[in-house]
């Protein structure tokens, strides 16, 4: 697994140039991210450390929420960074099929079982 970026003091909104919204699509937190091929040298040279880390993490399919946890940045910042990479076609995005999600009844039973545990 890739090493996280070296700690440095940068206000998180600076990672997105002050933007708080994605350009183009507004990504759900459970959107799945994976690399879209091998980036060129020019692409890699133009990325900040956080974007390079996202590409490393996205070698295996990973959600936006998980990326945010790995980076240690606000989820809104993560969504903007991932959407920027998607707009540059460096990552591919997918979503979880709603029919494959557990039913509310199953989740309630799991919750009840955890409480009883």
C-alpha cells in the first residue's frame, strides 16, 4: 500500500483552490473509485500529493468515504479532489447497485443483535 503524504500544514480548502463544490458531478460518499489506466508523466507531475495518494488508493476499488479517511481530510474536500481526477479521466467512478444493499429489516435485525451482544 502506498505511503500517505508527508504531514504538512495546509488548510484543507487550499487543496481544492478554495472550492467547496465539485466541478460537474456531485459525488455520493459511497461512490466507488478506481484508477482509469496509467497516468502519463505530465499528469503525475501536475498532481498534488493528495491526488497522487488517491490514485495509489484507487488501484483497488475504494469508496470516497474510505479515501477521505485515508487522507484525513473533510469528505467535501475528498469529493472535490476525486471529481477533479474524474474530470481529467484519471479515475473511473461507479456506484453501488441499490438492489444489492441490505434491506432495512436486515439492518434492523443486525442492529438488534449487536445490542444484545
